[in-house]
């Protein structure tokens, strides 16, 4: 069995729910659903700012496990309002213009914290 490497981001939910921000097993890196929370606990109400914050956290997790944006093969974006799809999609395009991972965007009834308008997951594959 390949060695497991885990990354924590300091989210209060990592302990209470029992998960890792990201996990690497072999050449696969999986980043958990990532919410737009700043270190001081605040959440910007702007959906574009929230998406950028999610990607900032995801980028740190990827780098901690030896991955980069170019290694990302899949993303999943959860929105609470379909009206945010265009602006959040534009932020995704900024990040992945050259990479073009497989991507899914879905609208959900709500996320864990009512301030969150977006939550994002990512998967990366290392190697050729």
C-alpha cells in the first residue's frame, strides 16, 4: 500500500469531523471541500473573493504535497446560488486557463456555514 501523506489547514472542522485538508496516496492528491474562510475566521460576502480564497487554500495544500496547479485533473464547485455561476466560473478560468481540468459545478441547498456561497474540491495526479 502506498504511503499516505496528510495536510491540515487549521480548519476547526478537521478535528471535529475527522478529515484532512488534503491527502496524497502515491501519485494522487485529493483536496477536501474547501470553504472561503480567512485565518481570522471572517468570510468575504463576494462570491469571486470567496472562490479566490478557496483556491488560495487549495494551492497551499497542493504545494504541501508536491503538486501544482498544472497537476490538477478535476475540480468540483458547490454553489448556493446559481446566479454566482458566471463570476465563480470566471475565477476558475483565471486559475485553470491553460490546465483545463475536468470540472463540475452544482447548486446545493446550502453549505455548512450560511456565509459561504462557494466550496471547492480539487484532485491532482502527479507524474507524466
